[in-house]
C-alpha cells in the first residue's frame, strides 16, 4: 500500500512551499529528493551548462524506497523527478502546474538565468513533469493542480481534499491550447536556434 504523497512540477510552481505546508497538514514526514541526493552523495556529476547536479537515479530510488518503507506514516516527497518513487509506495503524485506567463514572473523573481527560465517554461508548456509521472504510474495516481492564482495554503488544502475524496483527481491542463501572451512566447523563442 502506498504511503508516499509526491509533489512534483516544474521549478517555480510552488513544490517546496506546498510540500512543507502539506506535510504539516497531514502530520507527515517531509523529504526533499534533491537535498537527499546531495546529502547522501547520490550524485553522478554536474551539468555545468544547465547549472544542476546529475543524480544517480537508481541509487536515489533505492534509498528513498528504504526510507519510505521504514517510515511509520505518510511521507511527503518534494521533487521535480518524483516519478522515481516506486509505484507500489506511491499513494498519489500531485503535479503542480502554473500558467507560463505567471511562471516567467516567478522564475525572474527567483533570479534564474534566461536560459534556465526558457528551459523551465518549455517544460511547463509541454507538460514534461506530468508526462514523466504518467509514463511510470497509472493515471489514477497522477493529479494536476493549477497553482497559478492559488496561495500555498489553498493548494495544500486542495491536495488534502483530493486525498480525502472531496475533490476529483484529474489530469488535463493544456497550456498549449490556452492564450499565451506574445511577450512570453517571444521570450521562449528568442533562445531557439533556427534550423
């Protein structure tokens, strides 16, 4: 029986803040996979161009599975690669989604370099995190939550409502069919190399 509630999503969608709030609401253990990978030395190397570490996915999966199994109750996992959690340990995966125009503002406020912002906007536009989750877990375990205009508390409460059956778990956010401001599209395309 699964006991991990995974909070996934593109950087800037509110994963860490929501996961911390949710862990308090559920009286659950909080676990950040990136911090764990660094702390336990589960890093293969560094991607200098992308300004990120390359984790050892197999070892991260082993360590996290052991921690979840040893935990007395629910574990809230915070990670944009939460799909690494073995399916039998997952209760639900919540992929936080944010409209690209709002995500651009959030990532700029955080001081991300333009190249990293573009990469994350493209990932959000195309639903990379939800597609990764769906590739390894049944749709019944994967839920999307639009965080664009919700507070951290509202997102966490919505997740609790889904876990407790008061709201439906759904997948279906499609930013590509929504209106994307021309300045956001221009920003994303400005980093593209013409063929």
